[in-house]
C-alpha cells in the first residue's frame, strides 16, 4: 500500500506506539523496586509493611488514589499467597499512567491505612472494612459505611451465607428481595419503594414518596 492511505496508517501506528510507551510503568516499577505480576493491567505486589512508603513515593510523583478493592481468594481455583488481597488503583492525572498495587493478607491481618497519604482512602477503606472485615490501622474513623451495625459477618466473604434476607439501610429504607425483582419491570414497587418510572428519570409525580421501614420490620 502506497500513497496518502499508507502514510496515514503509518502515522496512526506510530502515534499508538508512542502512547503505549508514554503509559508504560515498567521504569516506575524499577524505580520503586517492585516486580510486576503477569496480567492485563500493570499490577505489583507490595508487602504490607512497605505499603505506606510506596504510596508516599507514588504521591510524590503525582499519582492519585482511585479505588481500594478487597478480594476474598480463599476459594479461588488457583493457589494464592494468602486468602485475602487488597488492590489499590492509582493513576497519574496528567500522563494517564495507571498502576495497581496488591497487598496479600491472612485472615485477621491488618494493613496500614493510606488516609495519611491520600484522603480519598477514607470511604474506600471503610467500604472494604465493612464488606470484607479487613482492618486498616491508622484510619481516623474505621466503621461501617454500607451495612447495618448489627449485621454479623461481611457480605463479600466467601463464607457469608447465601440467601435472601431483607436489608435495612441507615436512612430507614429497606430492600426486600422479592419486591426488588418485581420492581425491575416497573410494574410493581420494588427496591426502595419507587416505581419504575422514577428510575427512568420521570421524577415529577408527587404521589410517590420514599418509603420508611414498616413498623415491626420488613413484611
């Protein structure tokens, strides 16, 4: 292929290559003394005791924390170093380099909070604590953020019993599984009591009000 078409294809190829090179985090991992795992996204394992140091180095280079994700690998098919993992998604807002840090933990083992480095860790760590029971030492206010205070267990653990039970939220709303399914088609009240048109953005009806927990609990 010759002519303008070939020239444009070559330009696009070089542009894609330069973009990939600019987002390559291999040199960064070498600077930090980290080894990349295999996978689709650049991910590096960090020892729990080194997490704060590595996070501080990343912040000094302009990276910000996007997310904190807890995973229960206890029943994963392939062997893992420890039963629990915490993944930290960090990104550079200017050059768009992205990196995941993974910390492996035993059941009951805590990890340092990244709140002293990135304030965005506050609610992200609280959610992981709530749903998986992983504790973050040094967190200023480590308490539940999603489930009721009296709920026993952590819903995202593999040992959490499967089943359908009504869920009470902090503001008085409740979710009943059967009503939730019925409400998906918009024909019956479901989820928090709103009808389907409310989820479609038609919020002008004044006769539809947010429900509260019935006396004596969900029916």
